[in-house]
C-alpha cells in the first residue's frame, strides 16, 4: 500500500514508454539460429528493468503473427512518448529495400520476398505515432542462407549482402543496425551476440543520451569482433539529450524491492514456459529464490518431455504389435494368393509357348501353300507360252503354205537349175521383215526388263547386250549379234520380268522403276546404298578418309551414269546397219553391200524368200 501511494504521488508528467521485442530462431526452411531467442530475451529483460510501461515479448513468429503484432503495437504507440522495436533474426535486402523474414518463409524465388516477408517500412509505420522518440533496433544483418538458394526471376535484380542503408523521413527517428549497411554481423561464440551484450550494457544507463550510448555500443562491438563488425545508426535527433532511461531522482520515500525486477522476469519466463526461456532466465539470475523456482520449472519440462517420449515409444510398440498380428493373420491368405498367382503365371507361359508353336506351324503351312501356288502359276504360264508359240508356229506354217499355193505359174516354171536350188533350200523361218523382227525382239526385251532403250528396229550394241543379259538370266544361248525368230519365241514365252532392275547409286528399285533414296535428318546414303547415321565431328585423319570415300563414291556414281548412257545410246553402225534375212536366218548386210527391193527379174524368187529384198554388192 505504501508503494502504491508513493507511485500515485509521483510526477504526473512521466513519459510513457512502450517496446516490442521479437526473436526468430526456428526457421522452417533454413538452419536454426542459436542466438536470436537468447538476444531477444536479454533485451526484453533490459526494457523491463528500464521501467518501460509496456513490453511485448514474442519468439518465433510467422508472417501473419508478425503483421498482427505490429498492428497491435501501432495502437499502443498512439499515446506513447517513446516507442522502441527490437528485432533479432534473419533479414534480406532486395533492390535497396530491407525486409524482416518470418520463420515460415520459404523464399524459393526473389518474387516470394514481397509475399512472405515484412518490410522494415512496416515497423517504421508502427512507431510513427510516438511523440518524442521512435527507435528501431535491427539485429538482422546475419549471413542470410535464403539469398544463396533463391532463384532469380530477373537476372539484373540485385540481392545485397546484409541490409541496405535507410534514411528515416520522420523527425526524432533512429534506426540502429548491428552491422554497417552492406556488411554482415557475427553471432559470436557465447550465448548472446556481441551487439546484444553491448546494447544491454549501455542503453539502460540513466541519463545517457542515445547517440552516445550507441557510440559506446559501436566501440565495444568493434573490440570484441577484432574490428570486423561495426554497428551503425541512421537518422537524427534534436539538440537535447534523449536518454532511454531518465536520471533517477533522489530517493525520498520507501525504496522499491530489488526482487521486483527478478519477479517480473520470472513471470515473463513463466508465460513463455519453454526451455529456452528458462535457460535465458537462469543465465541472467543463476542464484536465489527465483532461480530455484526456474530450475523446478526446467525439471518439470524435462519430466514432461520424458513422459511424452515414453508415451510415443509405447504407442509405437503397440502399433508394431498390432501390425505383426495383422501380418500373421494375413500370411495364409498371402501364401494362397501367391501360389495361385504362380500357377496362373505358369499356365500363361505354357499357353504362350503353345501359341508360338501353333503360329510356327501355321506360318510353315502358309509358306508351303504360297510356294505350291507359285509353282503352279509358273507351270501354267509356261504351258500357256508353249501353246502360244505352238499356235504361232502353226499359223506361220499355214501362211507359208498359202503363199506357196498362190505363186504364179510363171514362177513354178522356173529353169530346172533354179527349181533344184529352190527344192534344196529350206522354207523361210518367218514372214517378218528384218526391221520388224528386230523391233519385235527389242520390244520383248524391254517387256522382260533387259532393255531400257526404245525399240527402233536398229540392232545396236545396246540391243546385243540386252539379248546377252536375257541369255544370262533365262539360261538360253541365242546369238546376241543378230535378232532371230527363236529368240523372239523364247522372249514371248516369258510372262514377266527376267532381267533384274539395276539402279544407280543413291536410288533403289520400287516396282519397275528406280526412285531416289531419301534419308532423314542426321543420316546419309552409305557405301552399301543404305541410310546410315552421319558422324557429328571427325578428326582430321578420319575427315580426310571420309572425303576420299565421298570422292570415290562420286566417281563410281559418274561411272554408273556413263555406263547407263552407253547402254541407252545407239551403237555405231556395223556395215550398213541393215539385216538380211534368208532361208538360213538373219545376218548383217556385208560391208559394201545394200538391200534392194526386187519385184521382177532373175532374182525375184530369192527376193520372195528373203521378204522381198535382195543383197546387192558393188
């Protein structure tokens, strides 16, 4: 009651001070930070000891929780003279803007920074209503793991090291960094970071201006980090000293109980009820009544953890037992199903083998049928060709008999010597002229695929080679130097192609014609006239060999084209280029001789026997 009266009698114009303390350590998508929770606990206790009217202390906040805390804190700063925010955890700078990272942020891409983090401007907005001092302390300059794994959606987008420089626009506003802009801060080797330890040492000194206090913080951090880390303060204040804790007036009444601050810290740790909170409390107050209470709370937490672990093990054992029982119950069914599946698989394999055997038998029978049909068709074609040749021969003989019967009486009254010669000469083999016979043989050679030139009635070298090819593939032995009736009959007896179709390099047979070989991309025509994969790159020696082979193929191709032109070109005329057909057959006209029509005269009988022509020599 005496203390309450003393407080009520205090000065009515005392400044109202509020503080928000946030420490983020347990990040879900990054390694856990050890010091932020300890640093936040230490700094929060410092604000309470400094007599702040309101201290909001929160640990491991998500994005939504951080936004809610900043919104609620902004409401408390409306009637405050001094507002302070302390944040310990990860931060990031993106294109000159600083962001605070909640524990549930993933930051897979740089675009996620806008959705999953809290901009520092949001904290400035929360402290702006304060009347005398607006202070933000950022212990968030640690080496950030998110910036190393984050994907860039724009190559030119800059992600800085540490935090970027900030220039507050509101008066009486200060922003303190644990490390200078563009550099990183150290967590140190102890329980708290060098920056947090220096803050607790100098900020709560009564009557010490904040600018000098942060100067002392800078000096301590530089010394403790070997001049590697330099804290920095941005913003400005007026000419009057602005201490975080005012100078205490001389004590005139009852003194406050020194245990009150310990009790308040104990109640704060009791609200957290976590191992980290109690460890922070014991680090600050290792001895005394409240320390013993804190140790009891630690023992309680350890007992609860032991109980939870034992319960989890018991549940796991029970689940394993139920699983084993279920597995034993299902073993018989599983064995039965496995046996049935094995039998079905064996039956399937046996059926597949039987199917393959029957298919092979069917294929063999079908092949025999096709061979039998082909043999029958061939025999039928040969029979028809023989009957046709026989009919043509009979027709020719009948025509010859009719021609003999129609001869005039004057021809039958030839001199006795000529009649004897005529009687000794055999009957002519054909009524066709030499030109018609030659053209007929050429047409048949074209039909059976042995001649590519036109049937022009000129028995050239190409025609002779064509008849030689026919002899080769048909098994005949006709004289290739002249066109004979026997060769014509043998050609007509063949129902289809005899000589194979021969195509130039780069072409292939398609029915009765040659088509160009087309290879898909990355392939070319090889030496075997088939498509083969073209090599990607070749060494110098291999490239030279390839060039030689290509040149050789081009030369062979030109030779084949030349041979093809030679086959189709008309041969040089031999003698006069004419054929004389008589009773003994057909032969080329002798050199210096020519054929002449004979309608009358002493040579008319010989001319009738040679198709109306006689050989006249100079």
